[in-house]
């Protein structure tokens, strides 16, 4: 049985925040091009887009403490 995108998305959204963060990190790492050749203007646009996403839905953001826990868990 193949899962639909909606089923995968729903399952992913039900993960605990640290696990969801790990999944997102892995997906971005697999899908993203390296940022080495990205100019300052492009990096600012990326940061602005992320800030807008956080303002649109603050519940989907991680607290600073949660982010530190996530970073520490990735170092192990």
C-alpha cells in the first residue's frame, strides 16, 4: 500500500517536535542545494521568508530551548 502525500504529511505533523525537527533537517539536507554560492541578498530573502512563516503561525515554531535540545541531540 502506497501512502499519499497527505497521509505522510499528517503522520509527520503528529511527531514530537524534536523528531519533526530531525525529519525536516534530513529532508532539507537531502533536497537543498549547498548555500556556498548563495549571495547575501538571497540569504536575506530566505531569512525573511522564514520569519514570515513564523509570524503567520507561531505555534509551528520551536522555542530557543527546544532548538538547543535538538542541536544537542544531533551531536550525539
